[in-house]
C-alpha cells in the first residue's frame, strides 16, 4: 500500500499539543463559566489559574505554528489552487453530504504538496488566521486588562473582550467536535488518527476516503 | 462706599494732636506751607496734600528710615510696591501695545490720565482714603497702622475682590475667612507685602511679588513641614489635597462664582473729564490652564478671570493702539476672594471631572480673543464613563466605587489592576457587591451562578442569550455529526 508523508514531525508535535491544550482550555472554561456543574480542575480559582496558564501555553503554541508554517513554507498547503474555490468547495460539500454515503471517491485526495481539501483549507484559514488570533488576543487582554487599558477602552470595555472571547470559545468547541468526527471519515475510522501520529498516510485501496 | 462730605475730608481730630505721635510733628514739616504767613493764602502756599507721594523720603522717610527707628525697611522697599509703581498696568498694556513710538507716547498720555491715577501711597493707606476714590481723611488724620478695609482696601479693590470677600454678589456667599473668621485683608496681605518686595527687579504683577500672601502660609499641605502662621491650624488632611496638590490651584476647588469684566473704553466728556466705560460684568466660574507656571506655582489648572480689555481701549486718543491684543490672554490667572470649604466643584469628584462647562474653551471667547487665550483654553477630555470604558461596567463602577479606591493618593498612579478588588480573598469575591442587571433572568444556566455564589469574574459577559446560542450550536454540531456518522454506519453495513 502506497504511503504519503503528509505531516512533518514539528507539525505532529504541534498538533498533539494544540489538541490537548484546546481540550483542557475548553474544559477549564466550562468550569469557570458554570462553576456549580463542573469541578474537574478543583476550586473555581484553581480552574481560573489552570485556564490562565494553559491559555499562555496556547499563545506560545500558536506562535510556534505560525513561525514554523511560514519559515518552512508549508503555508502552501493552505493556498487555494485553481478550481478549488469554485467548483471545488461545492464538490467537497457534495461529497460530505451525499457522495460519502454512496462510496464515491474523494474529489480532492491529499498529496504531499496539497494535503487539505478546499473545505479544510477554508475552515483552517478561518480558524488559524481569524478565530485563533481573536481568541488569543481577547484572552490576553482579559488576562492583563490594566496593561491593555487604552485598547480595552477603545474597543468598548472588558465586557466586549469577554464576549468576543466567549463566542470564540463556543466556535472552537464546535469546530473541535466537527474536526474529531471528520477525522473518522478516512478509509478506516482510525486511519486519519494514525496519519497524524505517524505523519504517513496510507492510501485507500478502494479510493473513497476522506481526511 | 458713601462719599465723604467736604468737611469730613479735611477735619483733623484733636485726638490726633493728643495721642498720635505724628501729632507732635509740626504740620509744615510734612505738608510744607508757610506757618508764618500773614493770611490763609500765604500760609497755604506750597502746601502738599499728600507728602508721601510720589516720594516719601522727605516726609515719612525722615523718621522711618533710620536704623532701629520706626520701620527702616519700609522706605527702602517703598519704590518696589505695586501700589506705587502700578507696574502691572504698564506691563500688561505694553504687551498688547502698538510698538510705534508715536503711538506709545499717546498710550502713555492716556494711561497717565486714566490708569495711572489709581495709585496709593503711605498717606493714602494710613491717613486718608486714596485720591482715586475722592480722598479724605479716614479718622481725623489719626494714623492707622492697619488701613481700614472699607475705606481703603476695598475702596479701590471693591468691585471684584471686595464684593467677593464680603459676599456682596447676589446669591454668592462671602469668603469664609470673612464670614466665619472675621479676618480682614491684612490678616493675609501683611504690611510687608504691601510695602513692596524690595526686589531689584520690579515684579511683573502681583502674582510675582515674592512676599505675597499664600494659602499655604496658614494651611499646611499633607507632608509639609513649612512653618505656618496659624499655630492652631490643622494640616489639610482630606486626601483630595494630596491628589490635587501641584495640579490645581486652591481656588479651583474652593472658590465659587466670581465677577468677570468685559471690554473697556476710556475717554473724556465734553467738559474734559476723563471717564471709562465697560460692558456689563458677568458672574462665572472658569478653570483654565495655568499660564503663570513657575517653581512655586506648578499647578496645571487655575481659576481664570476675564479682564476688561478690548482692542478699542484707547480709540478716543488713538486708533490701533493695541495691535497686539492677541499677545496676552484676556482670561487671566485669578485668585477669587470668595473661598468656601465646600463648593459645587468639590462636592464629588465628578462635579469637576467631566463637567466640561467649568473649563474654559474657545466658546468662552469672542473671535478676536481666541488667539489671545489659546494657551489658557483647556483641551476637553472625554467624559469619565468613556475614560473608564475599559472597565467591564464603567457606569456601575462610577456609581458604586469611591473614586479614591482606585485613585489612591498613596499610589504613584491610579489602580488599574482589577484583581485588587475582584481577585481571590478580596471583598468582592465574598460579597457579590454590585449585582448586575440580567437581561433575561429566567435562564439560569449562565454566569448568574457566579454572581449568586458571590464569585466574580472580571468582565464576565452575563448574556444568557449567548449561552443559549452557544449551547445550541454545540448540540447542533453533535446532532449533525451524530446523524452523519449513523448514516455512514448504516450505509456501510448495507454495502
């Protein structure tokens, strides 16, 4: 069976760290938001301390990803190629909504220089270049309000910051769920999980797979 | 002040001859004249009405100059006293005056007719009323060590300072130093100040007199070790003094509305009598930037009073005399004399901060005055709720939190660390102070739990609708992908 090298070691380390950090941040955030219903991180103040520390790690994690992706030029994987926006996105959507159930082949099988399908690219660009900066920036402002006082004043106060942070948290939680589910749509349920651990992707012997 | 009858002006009391040391001196020694004259006309030939003006050295100075006798320092300093030099009039007009020498000569002539008649002298304070208000002996030629307030001080300084001090402006209380403590002018403005500073260089105006009255002479600021005149006086303990010290002058917080004068035109009537006209005065209170900053007057803000100057001041004598009206402000540094402990502007912090109508802006100046007052206008700051908008709920903080909690004078800068109040083991985490308004109180799954438990997260959004939307989105994601997965499973089984 042919193998494609899709994820470099730094990407795999980053991806794993990112997944753990985001999960823990979601859980500690839930406890901070509904302290009566969750106590995974101990007391309320303990949950805040965890959330703050994990949040700072996520900032470092994001900066690492950004620097690596730019320096290694692997940002090329996020670039839309000809025809990927139209009709590519519609074709990919059709695949998820219909073709996948009738076992038709994937319209955009990954390659070593173009590993994401059009909808993945759109989602990851939105997530990593819009939502993530918003989430992290709002979190940092929220964590150091006095340092960012003029900025907080400019954007309308901490409540605005808190609201933006919360909305981003909701969107990230939703995307996290979707991301894990879609990772099961490979040629086997665990195929994509293995890929993201080993870096190598086994091609679907029947040619009807997804990432 | 009621004018004196002619006989009152010249009546010499026998007490003057009996108890006043000056009564032992022969009249002609000071006033000149010829006591051996055969008749009244001969006897009064060469009589000097005010022997102390302009040069007192041949009268008062005869005695008050020798070391150890009288007050030698007085005659030494006499020439630097503003009551004699009237330097402020000249200085302030000259700053605005046309530099053309011919025009200057006309201005000097007009000032000599009008402004410069408002001088005083030893005699016009201690023996008689000033000539500028009609003169006349105050108490039968008895020398008064401290000049009487009404007949002397406020007979000249009456329309503004006098009325303010005595509470004669309708609806405006008098100065607390007068109403509560019965203090007269000389309690603050000592003889030493009145007799001049003795400085080699004449002061520009009264605010540059080195030995002038200062509030701090009696009222010690927190931490001050300077000697005070009132030994029983208390240090100004209110924290507001520490906060505002060197930032605003005392009058900014402790003066009330005062008189502002507008325009002035001088001239002569058909009979040659000099006169002046001013526009109606207005009661107002304005805080401007301090254009008289110095080491001992470092405040940024000061009360400012409109002075009665206008471009056409000397038009009767010469046109275009004041071509430089823009070179000196018409709203000038002022020390209104109606001090109160409590004033509208020191009622609360927000009585002043954000109360833009108190501050001088270009709206308070006529077109020709705008340039002149550019350095006095206060750049207005956004209202406190806007300046505090970085807080989660600025209005609520401003309503509920004492300003000094964050603007603590003991701290080098205002407190902006939210966790000092909202952190663990601080009062707000335990008491849930300032319960927020709920937009939708029937939805319980929100930050409300935090509030009800007394836990507080700075800036928590407290928008129940957002919780509903968020949870709905996550549930929808679960359901969507759950159905998708189930369908995939079914299709795979059938395959």
